[in-house]
């Protein structure tokens, strides 16, 4: 069911500062910021030869990232994203196996304009998992 690792997401308190750090200290290619109101975040991607790193900061006080940063003020790894060939089939199979899909269970468009779903971290060894339609 799982395809390639699409990205690892890191929550940061200051997206501009984190982007500059990756750009100047690590010499990374950093995309322009992308505002995603439906997800409550602003993101950039660090482009790597084999995957991406997503830096995300809260968009407003109701962002799910706000609570994460309250517990982790310096930021930290937030989730991993895997590609799947058929997101609805993956969702249905995971539910059948007892996994909890967050939200209403319906895919929403993510940062790559592809459908995404999130799986409860308590079902996956404390790791929030995002699935993205390949």
C-alpha cells in the first residue's frame, strides 16, 4: 500500500528564520511560502534529491501547529508523509484494520494540490502519518 516517502514535516515557530537557516547554513533549495488556510499552516519545502522536508508554521491561533509548538517551543518533527496509489482504498483498508483517520475521514487537498489524509499518532507508535495520493 505505501509508496515512497513524500516528505518529513517539521513544525517551526518562525518560518522565515527556519527557511533562512536551511538556505544559508545547509545550502538548501527552499520553495516560496505557501499559505494553506484549510490546514491552518504556512509551509515551505526543502527540496532534496530523494524527498522533501516540509517546514510548517501556524496560521492563526486555531492552527493545530499552535498546540504542538506550545508543547515544543523550539519546534520539532511533526509528521511523515507517504504516497499511496489510491487514497480512498488506503483509508478504507486502514479503517478495516482499526486505524483512526483524523477529521471527517474525507481527503482534503494538501500543499501539492493532491488529496491527503492524516492517521492518528497513537495507532502508529506516536507518529502522525499523512497519506498523499500519488
